[in-house]
C-alpha cells in the first residue's frame, strides 16, 4: 500500500515539474492586467465537470487577491447567464481535452455578444481546436491520469490547479498586492486576522 501511495505522489509531482514554462504566461498576465486592471473589465472563467471546479477555484482565488473574476457555467451561459460578460472582459477557459462541446459553444456565443474578447485557455491538448482559438494557451503538459483506468480527472486537474496558482502569484506581483489589500477583502476568519496583523492594522474594520 505504501508503495502505491508513494508512486501516486511521485507521478503527480513529476507532472507538475513537467508543466511547460512558456511566453504565453506573460501574454496571459498582460491580457488580464490590461483588460481587468486598466480597462476595468473582469476575468470570466469557465469549464465543465472537474475542469469547471478548477475554473471556479481560479476565479475565487484571483478575486480574493485583487483581480476581479467570476465563474460562468457553460450550460447556464446558454440560458441567460451569458449576460454577465461585458466588452472589456477576458475569458479563461479550462478543458483538458480542448474539445469540450459546451466550451466551444460558449466561445461562439460570447463572440456574438462581444466580438474580439481575449481568450486564455488551460488545456492538456495544445493541438486542439480550443488551443488554436486561444490568444494565450497554458499547456498542462498532457500528463496521464493516476487513475488506474486512466480516465478519472486527477493528474490533469492537479496541473490545472498549479497553473491557476501561477496566475495568482504573477498577478499579485504585477499589481503589487499587499497584506493591507488582502485584509480589505478578508475581514473574517483566520486569514482576515493574519492579514491584518501582517499589514499592521489589527483593528482594521473593527
């Protein structure tokens, strides 16, 4: 049992180490900075299934660290929620296969509403239709899943999560996000308390 566990850990760690570091990260950061922080738009993330959960996590993490973002479910987008997208927004779409029908449809629908929206893609298939449509493509490296069947999203979602963390750190550094800024967004709980201590404002908002 311990050998199996160690093998899983090793495979996941190797997948993370094999994430390609490309110039598309800089493109992605500049797109987000220009449209969200300069033009006052927002980042709209989307994905289906497990990839959608990663997209939601990216949106909430970026929002809490100074880059406004929302998650749009691709199915709900076809029933009115597409209206959340505005002209200065950036789309960040997550799909391991790069072939997810609902995501491809979302691109088409969004382009009808606001032509020319920048598109960032996180995918395990850089030869996919989705990757070719992207202004910036963040490739996971296409690792094999640790699932014994090779089917359950596992290693792929690990790499997607790490890429989301990379974007979070890059944007925090780009905008000079501070502990004081963090405290303004986290009043309650342990993180709120800790951030106010780091900012030297223990009584902030009390």
